[in-house]
C-alpha cells in the first residue's frame, strides 16, 4: 500500500515504510523527513494558552506554516506540546517562513 504525496509536499522525498525483515506489514506511512537546522530569527517567550497555529498566523500570516516552528524546536515533539501547562515562560525559536530552496 502506498500513499499519494503531492509534488509540493515537504514529505515528497521521504521513503515509504516497507515490509519488515520478518515479512509483517508495517505502518503504511512514510519515514520521517530529514530536517536540517533552521535559521532562527526570533526568540518567542511562550505565554499561557498559545498554540502553534496561532503563532504561525502571527509571525507568517499563515496558520498552516506551524510546522516551521516545530522544525526549529526539536523539543516540541507534537504540536499540542506548546499548549501543555509548564511551557509558559519557555523560549522557542521562530525561524524564517521559508529557507533558501523553498523549504
């Protein structure tokens, strides 16, 4: 089973999972994409109740670019991590909206 990935997707060049050595079917998704170091241009102090999509809307004028913030902050494993209590006062990096090459 293969998933269709759009040409413009940031996952366009990743490898699909395949059968494991014991020939059991594995997850039908894709392997994680390689993430290079993002060029951070701002530091943002997390406030209570902030969400990645709203930060992306604020900084990039596009709520769908929240993944750029996740890429620049490897300690944020899931998008929901930012709204979990205890993150208030933490500093996260806000990278450029795009990197050279269109990433």
